C-alpha cells in the first residue's frame, strides 16, 4: 500500500503538468455551472426547466462532455443570474489562460 499524500502537495505537483492544466481548463465551465446550481439550491431538473431544456442536457453540461456551445451556456448563465466571462486558453495550456474582464485589460 502506498503512503498517503497531502492533497496540497499532490495538487501542486499536478499543476506543473501541462496536460493536467489543460484538462482542468476544459472542465472549468462545467464546474462553475454545478457550483452555482448548488448554491442556488436547484436540482438539474429545475435548472433545465428554467433554461427550457431537459435534465439530461444539464447533466451533460455538468460532466463537460461534450463542451457546451456558447448560446446554451448563455441561457444557463442567465438562469443562474451569473455574469458571463470569457476564458481563452492557448492550445499549449502550459502558457496559461488569458481572462477577458470586460475592462479592455487582460491578465492571467
């Protein structure tokens, strides 16, 4: 049996791996939708009703497979009363992400 590893140590090691960082970036919108849905006390079915879709579509969105289209994500964001941001990730994820804050400035 392998020894236990501290989560923070494991996470720091994983964040040095470009493939892990890329996979994490791809799942970001799914994680945010799930988090906001739960914070609003909504079930997937309730969120689906608010967005005019099926519960299975919300489940797929929260799994992150396939990546959601922008118009669907906008509907979900509106239903969750969330501000829409935009994250652009370079194909070489180890170069980091650029966030558009809407102020015309960008930062990591």
